[in-house]
C-alpha cells in the first residue's frame, strides 16, 4: 500500500491525475482497481489478471516487451518499495507498447533528486517519444533512459 498518502487502489487514479494530468488522455475510462502484493504496486488496469509479476520493477520493461497482451491493455499505479515510491504506466495500443517507471519520492536518505516535478518532465519526454515515433516506448527512470 502506498505509504505517502495511504491510498487505496481506487484512489490511485485521483492521485495520479492530480500530479501527472498529461497521462489522462491516453487512458480508457474503464479500469479495474488492483493491488499486487508481490511488487507492492497498487493501481488500475484493464485486465489485472494479465499483469506479469516482474513488470512493476526497474527492469520490468524487458519482460513486458516480450509479453503477449490484448490490444488495448492499460495498467498504471504507484509502487511502494519501502523507502521510495514509483509511478508505473504501461499499455499496448496500435500494436505498440508503452512502459514507464520512475521514482518520484524517497523517504530515507539524502541527496536524492526524485520528485513529482522530475517525474512529470520525464513522463512528458516519454509521451512525446510515443507521439513522434512508430516504435515501442520503454522508459526507465532508474537509468533515465529509453530502453
């Protein structure tokens, strides 16, 4: 469960839309709440039963890229890793995959630059790449790079 605001899965969409509203036009109206005890993720998804157990992680893009999915699959939420939280977003549209994973808050330690503002900028960069290319867009905030 999300430590910062103790959000339930149903509240995650409101939290995400208030901090990263640019994602909203890309999402379908009907998403189902889910919680993933394995990854510590909570969010909304078109088909929660399809979520791979390692997709919600810093290296999840590689596994997600190879996964067989239904066209129109969407999943997004917040992952609590204990000392930090991450925004994750993934979908399959027009036979292309989008995967985004970025740390936006750190609860312990000094010198970390994670912030909602930084994640907003990174998400904008990934969405721009989605609009301007015909390729899959896989972005890891851990390495600040497209994969």
